[in-house]
């Protein structure tokens, strides 16, 4: 079968190539899935470049989330059927015509969820709802986040709104405000103009911002922290711009602020089955009623992986870039 493989770490557009490798066989408790679609995530490309928290042995496959169709069952698997459509996240090596996954990790997809949404349901949406669930915010509370026009930022805003939580979103360019407004996401402030802090205050009406989400790093981390109320919490979700944070010590000391990290893989692994089911049920309900949207920017074949990587990094991208065999 064909799969995307990288023999070394480096620029994903350069090191990822399509290769022929043996078709995997499912072991006990496993299932083989024929890939339909798989999204490109930041962490997928960071893994290929060698800059993520997980370092695979080379030569390495890639990709971690997909929707596909079960085409072989391992011994002992009785709750799934050949031909059944399933989604999976957190399984390494799905950028292949076929891949093997633990049967317990596969989620059957109802017909009401299209492939384009099912393919990206778990990693970003589930991380977003898990992040939101971890913040201990109630209806009427206020939070602030940067990278508001990113996939997770959009989802957090939509999911929080459904829970009655107020969100102020920060973007790095003025054009991002209109892009989000087109999705019904309001209370967005661009930090590339003077006086953005006053606009944040006007939006909140003086209400305390209890939590801030930073997905950017560098000066943007300090920008978010500077807006938090006393005893506020800054949660570090990502580092799109810089692996270091520029934070004013005065904001930490005088606000008695708490700073902590959030890694979806770790949180999901420690989550109870009951909580996982509750959050996944909320996600499916929000997809069905249109509260959250999972747009797709482009669908690209394996053979054009370099084009797909460039599309992923294109500023202003409105949806995920999908890979297909």
C-alpha cells in the first residue's frame, strides 16, 4: 500500500514522500481501516520536523486523525463490522491507504456527520471541548483567548457560547475580525492596532476576565496575561509564533496569577470513559444543531503533499486542509 513516510526530520514539504510499504495486519483487539480523509494538524507537521513532544523512530509515518471504513477485524473484536465508517484520533501513522488502530479507540460515525467533519472531529474539537471543560467557568463568566481565528479558537468560542460563557478573541490582523464575523463569532479585537486594550475593556464592560488561553507564545502570552483579572489563570495551549513566553513579572505577582499548560493527549488519556462520552455527545449535538462548524479549505492527494503543507501554512486559511490517498 501507499503511505506518506519521512526518512529524516525536516521541512514537511521536503521530507514527506509517498512510498510503498507492507499492508498492516490487525492483531488482537485491533482493526484495520481504509482511509477516506485525514486532516493536517500543526502537531502532525511539528512531529515531522522533529519539534513536537513526541519523536518517532525513523523512517517514520505521519498523521494522527482520520475517518475511514473498517476493512479487517482482529481477533476478539465484536463491536465493529467490516464496512462500518469510523473516526479516530491520536493514532500515529494514518497518512496511509490503510492503517491499524486499537478497536476501542474507534468511534462509529452516524450518517448525519459528513466525512469532512468526521475526519476532524476528535483532535481539535475534542481538545477544544476538553480545554473548555477544564476551565471551571460558569454561564456568565468571561474569558479571553488569542489565535481566535485558528481551528481551536473558533471551536472554543462556539462551544463556550453554547454554554453561556462569554469569550473575547484576539487576532493579529484586522481582517480576522470580518472572517470570524462571517461564522457568527463576535467580540474580536485585532492586536495590530493601537488601543486594542481599551476595546477589550469596552467589550467586557468591566467584567473580570477569569481565564486566558494562549496559543501563540512570545509577546502574545504577556498580552493575554495583561488582560486577566486578579487571581486569573493563563492556560498555555500552543506556541504558534514562539516556544518562549514574554510575561511581565508584575502581572504574575500583583494579580496573583496562575499559569498552567494544557496538552490534549495527556488530558484525554487520563479522562474517564464517562467524561469522554459526555463531551463527545456534546460535540455531536453541537455539530448536528449547527452551533459548531468544521470547514475544509482544500482536499489534496498524498502525491501533492508539498502543496498541502503550503496550503496549511497559508495566512487566512478558513478551514482544514485534508489529505486523501
